[in-house]
C-alpha cells in the first residue's frame, strides 16, 4: 500500500521548499486532499509551496563587510537599500564598531519565512559616534514598534521588540530605522537580529493559570501559598502573595 503523510515537520534556516506528495486515487474524496492534482504513473501528485521557517537566529552586524548582506530571495533576509546609497561607518573603540548609515534617513531590512503561528523578537542596537544628536524610530511594515530613541548620549540603545503576528501574516516583514522627520543627519543602525522565541501568556488568577511542573516548564509556584482573586476580566483577576 501507499503511505499517507499527515504531518511534515522540518527545521530549515530561512528557505521555502516545494513539497510533493503522492496518494492512491482511491483516497480522493475523504476531505483531506483538495488541490487539483497531476496524474503521474496512476498516482495523484500534489504540489505545495510551503514556508519552512528558519532555525537559528538571523543576526546582522550592520555596516560589516561580511555579516551585513544585501537582501536576496535566496538568502531570505538582508539590507534593502532605497534612496541614496547606504554608507558603511566605522566607530573605533566601540563593541559594535560598524554602522549602516542611510543619507536618505531610512535604513531598511527585510526578513522572509516567518511563521504566523510562532513568535519572534526583533532586536535592534542603535547608537551614533558623530554627536549629530539623532532621534530614531523603528518601524515594521511602516508601523511604529520602537522609539523614539535619542542617540545624543553616544551610548548604545538596545531594543527587543516582540512582534505582533499580524505583522507577518504574509510570512515576511520589512524593518526600517528612520530618523526624525525633517532631519538630514542620515539614520544609523548598529545591528538587527530576528529570533524565534517561546512565548507564553497566562492570565494570573484565571482557570488557565496553572501551577509550575517540570514537565510543563512554566507556571506559578505552589509553595508561595498565593491567593487567587477571580474575575472573568483579565485586568481584574490576580494571584496575590
């Protein structure tokens, strides 16, 4: 007989894959196979284009000659240079010694292959080393997600932003670091990273607020002898010690 694949799991970094599955024609009509097939050697061949996501974090050292690639579909991530050409800047003596600067005041990046059912942090490091007193914001798909951040103190500013899944329902995001409106100083960024996270939410005091177990790996500590304040509204329920 012919085996039927019910579930396919892959751990692949930043790629899409074409998946082909073959099924016995007798199985058509069970509600599982619903795409127009190709007949090949008396089998129904179904062709799907799937996003497999990425495994390791994608960390880009902005301004680096080796670790700050230009976006291509093959990579699935990288810098997107629009407007005036971006400039690589070196700040001697800094831990993150390189910056990408865009004279048009908008440094852009793109990341593909995000999975709407998973959660991600966008981590950005901002600083300047020329004392131009920039004020910058971080946008994802033109939606404000971070800032405004004043870089006038010349110190590193680290932003870690949990992305709303609505932003990557199309499996990709466009990130922009933009300077203050009307500024001609040129936006700068030191690094951009995208990381998949294990995100858990619980409404403290609700029926879904479970005690910690080693198998679950999260929850409240029963030994703290907390008291529950029950309420169907999340902002009113609580667990109190």
